[in-house]
C-alpha cells in the first residue's frame, strides 16, 4: 500500500506539462460556453442539447467518446466537468496517461495485479511501468450514429494483461441526454419543474469478438466508468450503503488506498457515509458489492448543486476485479463504487486537478465468444435552492441537505 502511494505521489510530475507561456488558458470558474469554445480550438466536440437549449453536454469523439462537461443553465451556466486546460492546450501525448479530464469516461479494469491491463508481464508495479491502454488513452472513438440528443460510438480494441492473455473486443458506447421523466423513473424521485437539471446516461456494451472464452484463471476485464468533477470547499460526497454485520457483509468501506482517510474527512454512519470532495486532500474510498447501492452522489453547498450517480448493479453477487498494485491473494474481490478526492500528493507539489471523482465498475466479464455485457452509468446535476433540493436528496441518498452540510461544518 505504501509503495502504491509513493507511485501516485510522483504522478503529477509525470503527467502534467509545465506551461509558462503567456497564452496559456485556465479553467478556473469558466461557464459551459467558455469550456466548449476552448475545446473546439484544440479538438473535436459535439454538443447535445434539449429543446430549451439550457440542458447541454459536450462530448469528444477524439477523447474516447468522453463527456467533457455539462450544464443545466445554457452557455452561461455552470460547467460541471473538470477539464485539464494545460494538458489539452499543450498538444502532448503521454503514453502513461492523458489526463484530459472530462466528467465521464470509459476505462477498463483491473488496473493492478496479475491480470492488470496497465502493466506488462514481469514489470514492477510502479509508475514508470504503468501505461493506460492506448485505446482509452489516445485513440479516437468512431461516431456511428448521431441525433440531437444522443451519440453512439464503436471501437475495436485488443488488450493484453500481465499474464499475457489477449482480449479482442468491441465497445459500443452510447451517450444520451435524459429528460425529467426518465430521471424520475430511474431514481424513483420527484424533481419539481422549478429546479435546473441536466442528466445523461452512457450505455457501454463490451462484446468478446475473439475465438476464446474469457476465463477466471487467465484474467477477466471489467467496464470502469470514472467521472472527474469540479470540487469546492463546501462539497460533500454522500454514499448510502447496506448496513449489517461485518462478518456477513465485510468491511463497510476501504479507506486505505492512499493511506487511511482522516476522521475529519470521512464519517461513516449506520447506513450512509460522508466523504469530503474539496480537491484539497488526496484520498480514495471504495465499497464492495455486498455494501454498495446503485446510487450515490454529492452536494456542493457553495454552488447549490446536487449531483447523483446511478449504475446498473446486478441483482445477484458477482466477481469484481481487484485493481490493487500488487500480486493479489484474491483478484476478484474488488470494489464496485469508488470515490476519489484530489489534492497535493505531498507538501509543495500541486494537485493533478484539483477535482473529485465518482466511479462505478461492471462485474468481471467472463464472456464466451460473441457474448456481450452492458454497463449503464447515469449522472444528474440538479441546481437550485436548499428547500428545492432537500426532498430530492432525501429520496435518493437518504439524508437531507442540512444534514449533509453539517457533517464537515459547512
């Protein structure tokens, strides 16, 4: 664990270009329109919008079909996704990772272990030998269908894991805007017309296009969706979980990814936990299948934004890949839901973002030839008064806005 933490402390030196020229643009508090204008200068971007023109998302085919950012307020509205202006403007390609940002992207697990798709056979689990698969790091996704409110991409991919198992697969990824009724149905919540809302869902289907079945003993893949969002000093991540005895359900949360999370940054109660998403302290948490629910979220009290995440959790327990950077005793005991808070990796070193992340993973995919699995992931941003957001938070996360705000003295 200490070894992996040391590797990540060096990450900012490796992936962030040093740009000192006077023409460097920065993200700061840019609105949606400014973010889109910047992206169009440096890459392709497709904007999907509803009929009002206020609900919008910006999607980049060149950056692996990721949703770069979204807004509930039109071009002048708050832009919710974190975008790495410096890296995009530099035009550099880093084979370790192109941390372009973007509030929803596709990766594959596992990251570490004997079945990792980020390390070659025989290489140590350190940063110098860690490489994001090219297909989700530097190669574009092909747009095969487009409407006013959706995009569909296809990508043929070959991956090799640390045990030298090869995977031939096809990704079929759809990004689509959701309307208020669809969100209410998915979350089982009522969202009044008076609040601003943007919602979208990605449907990520992986098909085994090879001639051999993917087997546990030689390694399996997972669909991994990560969301990089703008933090604030008053942002709190909220994750409901299944309460119960640890002997039957296991630990509630893994809070030791980068060293144990301090008590003033993680509060675990009977059936919900609170984790700071302020971009000021590097930390990560994860919940397993037996503990997590299919929904989590965050509340940014400074900007009055409630963010919700939903994914299609299987009804029965399944294996999940383990991404720890080590040879693992149990490579199929991984997390389903993760949250990461960025921050300085060590004193005097700037953070990668800052940003915070909400993440979900599919089960480990034991697919026969021509078989498929689809992992759906939905992000909703609702912006409004505390009174308007309170019932939504209670119905989805099980706690009210005042309780969320009070956890870290905001």
